[in-house]
């Protein structure tokens, strides 16, 4: 293949869009990034303007293409596009104009907590968990759609009439890239909506009726790799290339670690932190707070749109980790940049007895309490900003420990190590704390952008850029390993005591 051939990845995160160009050697050779605004119209509400997200997508892509041209004095030959995205966010757009009648409701948004409790009170949750592998929580798409149905009748009338489509962020970006010709999602994203039957791999009529969602408004579900659409050059920077890889961000990160086989486990540190343990073709239903999700859907070679096989994972979803560091920066002003938290935390040997439970948008796994709120306890006259910074890093590692313990308990798998990625994985102190608190070796990926890299791997598999998963496995690299140096069981016991005090607060 020509040396200029690249896979373009669009990683649509919660706070911005990252565009990557990836070479056949699995190297990220150019990058563009563009933030987009966050909207907080009410307490616990988080929204995105889809037009701002689309503009950021085009701008980030243009930056990546320009970076390649500046480096090589020639344009990149884009052979395929991969898309990975924040998952459960509920998006609405006009099928003809592609404009949005309302802002998207973000996965972090908690406005549907009352709806969830109302449904739980009917006794329906065990049936929902049996069908979906999920639980009734504001986190998931269908509860957000039900809120719109009950509170925004103008938008919902357009959904029912067929004028407005609904989907997740991947669906919206595909619609924009194809100028409205395609309305698609893949199995990994569909499995996060509470409308997808984890057993059959289809939209489930019983769930559609429960949440009142018309199936005609939903996207067609396709495999996670294989050519399923083509970009329109008139709307997407002159690019006329196949869209051949789609996956939710956490599943894409697992692929970025080459986690194609059962018992592979990874943790991505982003706005929140998410742990996935690959369970192969076996569906494991958790009894204690983990989620069941599709890890990857493999295409049928004779019918690219069809799915030949699905792999599964159990997931622990932690809502606030990197966002806690952002709160130290934006809410308290004790650091000017998120990267400063490690230096500040290293100025003290420990947190001075301070424990921070960053339940700023409720708690995910294993407690699943949308009414929990953040708590800082153990403060004394000697407490400083440095103690709080260190307690924040400890909290991130402790939240991950909660999920690791549960995964081991539920599966019986003895984890040999934890593969990590994401922006906060560059924090050496956090990595060492994670090793000490979990008593596991921590292996940091050489590529921090593992999510985007995973989407590139899928797009490349879908077009033959890489022949198979074995070839991809040879491209992944570890930058550093952190081994346990101390046992912090005392810290963990204090953590669980503090968590108990944060529950059911609001």
C-alpha cells in the first residue's frame, strides 16, 4: 500500500472531537482536536448542541488532514473512516434538513431519575435486565427518550410522524457524513440503549412498547466493521470514502488494546472510567451492578450489513473520574490545568485522612445510585489543596478497585493485569496508586488515544487494510508497567465507609 494511505478515525467524546490518521503500522501520524460547548440548563442536566458537535467534527478532521500535509508536503490518502463515540447520549435530527429540533441529552444527564424510579416501582426492572443486560438508570438512552416523550411533545410528535430520527452519536455523525442517506448504528452502541435485546441482537418490541419508542425512528443495526456507508464529499471535506468501522468508545478502546479474546480486560480513564472484561460468546448477567454489553459484532462476509457473530463483555461504568480533576480546575480553581494535579498531589505523602467520593452526577457501578452526591470527609485544619488533589487521584483508583473486585467475584476470572488508556493514564502517580490499590500490575498503552486507535483497527479490518485480528495484535504496544509497591487495604475500607455516607443524598 502507498506510504500515504491512512485510516481516518473520528472519536466523538463528551467534551470534544478527536480526529486521528493511522498508518498501516498502527501509528497515529496526525491528530486534530476541537472542543465543543457543554450545556447545563438545570441541575443534573447535561446537553450537547448537535450542530456544534458536527462543526467540531469537521474542524478536527481538517486539522488532522492539514497536519499530515504539513508533515509530508502531500495530502493523505484516506482509505476508510472509523467512528467511535460517547454512547448512551440521545440525539434527534430532521431527516431532510439534518437540523436538530432540540439539544441531545448526554449520557451523564440525570433528569430521567424519576422515570426510572417509577418503572422500578412497577417491578419491571428484572425483566428489563434479562432482556438488555442493563438496569433502569438515567444513564441509558431509552429513559432519556421517555423523558422527551413526556416533556417535549413538539419534538416527539415529529418523531412519531417520521420527520425526526433518533439515535446515538454515531448514528448522527453517519447521517451528517452521508448527507442524510444512511441511518445506522452498530451492535455495541445499540446494546447501550435499553431497547436492544442482548439475546437476539435486535430491537425488542416489548422494550419499545415499555418506553413508547417507535421502531421506525431508530437506526438499522449493522456489524462493527465492514463497509456500511460512504461519505459524501460535498459535506465532508471532499472525502468520498467508505465508513467501515463503528463502535462505542469503550468497546473501541478494548479493540485498541487488541482485546479480541475472552478474559481481556481494560480500563479507560476519561470523563468517567469504564472497565470492560471480554467474555467471548458467553452472555454473563451480573447480580451485583455490572452491565452486560456487546463487545464486538463480526460481519457476515457474504452479507456485509449482517452480523455473523457477537462477542460480549461485562462492564463497570464509573461516571466521574477525569471530570473530578476538571472540577478541581473549573469549580474550585486549585489548579489551572488538569495536568497539574499530579505535581500538586506529589507535594504531600498521602491525603492526610481526606477521602473524596466524586459522586458529582450520582454513582454508577457498583452502587448505582442517581441520588448520591459528592462528599469530602476527613477534613481538618491541616488539610490543604494538595491533600484534596491526592484524595482525588485516590478516589479514581478506588472506584476502579470497586469494579475490579466485582468482576472477579462475578466471573471467577483471576486477572493477570489491567490494561489502561485514556488521558489520565499519563499520570504516573495515579497509575502507581492503581497498582497499589488493586494489587494488580498496570500496563499502560503506548497509544493514549486507544479508543480512536480501536476504531481505526475496525475500519481497517472492514476494508482489508489489515487482514485479521492477529495482524492487529502485533501492532499494539505497552509503554510502561506499574507493579504494586504497597498494600492500601486500609484506604479502601475508609473509602467504602465514605461511599455509604454519600448514598441517597439528593
